[in-house]
C-alpha cells in the first residue's frame, strides 16, 4: 500500500506461518515514511481453550478493557452504546 504527500509513504505486510508450528502466524509489517522505515512483527498463537479462558488470560496480561482504553485516554461506551466484541 502506498500513499501520497503530505506524508508520502508505504506499508508492506507479510503473513508468515513458521515451518513446523501450525498454531502460529507472524504478521511482519514494514512502514516507510520520508525515507525512514521501521519493521515490526506481531505473533498470533491459536488458542485452544474456551472463550472465557482466553479473555481471562488477556485481562491478566493487559488489564480490563476499561484499563486498556484508559491508557489511551478513552472511556468505555455508555449505556446503549456497543463496542465490537463486548
């Protein structure tokens, strides 16, 4: 993906399944802007437990959804609003 000025740049993503580990996906992203590039790798692992166990593990690592949003200066939606996944 490429885009024009005023912040011309590009983004390339590669999706890699490491050999011998069918339960893992790597997303390698390279973003370039103004001649500067940075590459990151996100690692996704297949979860084989229940939805409840997955949410509990996530909250142990990251805190509650309210905590995570608070780190970015955001608040949980009020009554009548819906967030995807909640």
